[in-house]
């Protein structure tokens, strides 16, 4: 998923401070996380507290991360894949089991989330939840009202119905460049199991997406945040927290742009981004220190407050902004949870079908 807040300041991103060879006392941890997905002061504070320098790099798609991990020798110590990618990466031997004796803050984790992430990582042996959220619809309230005559969206029909999306073409539609998020949504919309691996079912999802493809301006997994905030587009299928970031940026800009977010009534995907340590991580001890620090309730709450996503740390909730904690689109109530589904990892054969299908959808051919 992932998607995410507050560009890291130059001082944070380059808190790498490369040191001359031979300084064995200099400790470092190499982190690869989603873009806009952390409060930048956390990185600074970790270094001040531990003396461990942080090389912090970012990506904006699971495919980019997976390519580096499967190639081996990435040099990263902590990475943040989404659950359905994590599962097959574990099978491929990409990660090492966590040394839980070095992670006392595991006691802060939330059973409700840990039970669901165990679908991807049985026993949560290899990973810890960082953030979680939903895939839904972000929209410019005024522009949607002008085009469709309604100021509230509650259904996937606004996206998958060609007649509806055609009316939004001119004001701009962006979609996640993420087949693992969009194809299950299409399957759900056409009445099929979002976890189906049947080529016939995937073909039906492709058909539904090809019908609306002419009205989609761009597929991208991060640019829609600013595009929504600036009023450059009127609808995006994206990750929940990204849309909330767009809403806050729009509010701060005071240009009259109002952003809404919908968890469609037909159902939406609940996704999980997991922190894990690659099998060939060069700084394993420092990686465990970083993970344990991130599970400090006040620390992970600070990140949630910045990136506007729920986290899997129960003890952090007393430090999460009350407005965020009380928003059912971020921390869903039971009724909303009942509408959410999770997506299982694709086997290699199905992944090839999904990749071919997605290429056809994105290119429109």
C-alpha cells in the first residue's frame, strides 16, 4: 500500500553522514521505506538517542522493493513491504526471522492487527506491522458535485461505471499503479471474489477496467496526493492516509479545495505494511534497535499523526491525535471492518497473469 506524509527534510534524508572507512565505532542502519511515510523528526531522534546513523531511502511501489530484494545484496537493514508481497518474499527466503528477545516493545502490539497480519506471516515471525489502511476513493468535493450532482461518494460505481467516470475525465482521474490493489477492487465490483486467481475472473476484472481506461489520466502511486491537494484532479483511487494527507495539505493551502474519502459500500481492501529485516542485512543488531524504537508507543503515534494512517501498536493509541483515532475511515468501527477484505499473495503463475493484465490496462492496449 502506502503510501505518504511530510517530505523528509534534507537533514533527515541525508542523515546518512557517510564516514571514512576504518571507523568501526560508527554504527549505521539502512532503511528503505515508502515515500512520505514517516515523521522526519523520528529519524533524527533515533540517532540522537542511540548514536546510530540512518541512511533513509524511499520507494513508491512494492514492485520496486521486491526487485531489489529478490536480486539480493540490496544493502538494506529494514524494509517495509506490504503484506501480500511479504508472504511470497518470506517463501523465497528474502527475510530473516526476528530475534524477539531484542524486541521488548513487541508487547505493545495490537492483537486485532497481529491476527490479520499472521495471514501473510504465520506467527509474525518475520515482520512487525508499521501502518495499515484501506484502498478507497479520494475526491474533490466541489468538482464532483459540479460534474455528478452529488457531494458524497459511497460506491465503486462512480469509478467503474463508464458513464460516471466519463463525466470526471476533464477534471482528472488518477489511479494507483498497483495491480494488487486495483484488480481485487475490480473483481469485487463485478461480484467476484477479490482473491480469485482464475484467469477467467481476472479477464472480467480487466474488462471492467478497460471500459473506464479512456477516462483515467494517470497511473501513479504517490503523485495523486499533491494533485488532489492542488485541485489538479477531481478523483483518485488511492490509499486512505494519502488522501487524508491531500486533505490536510489542501486545508493548509486555503485555496478552497475540499477533499473527501470513501470506503465504498461494496467493500474495500484492508492492507498492511510490515517492517522486516532482509536475510542479508549488513547491520542486524542496528536493525533490531530501529524496529524496537519504532514500536515505542509515543514514536509510532508520532508517525501516525504525521502520515495519517492507523498503526498496529495498541499502546500507541493514547498518543494518537483524538481526531485521527476517532475517524472510522482511519480506525474503522466494527461496521466498516465488516466491509473490508484482505488480499492473499499471488502464486508465481497468477502473478504472471496479473502482470500481463496490468500492462494491458495501463497502456490501454
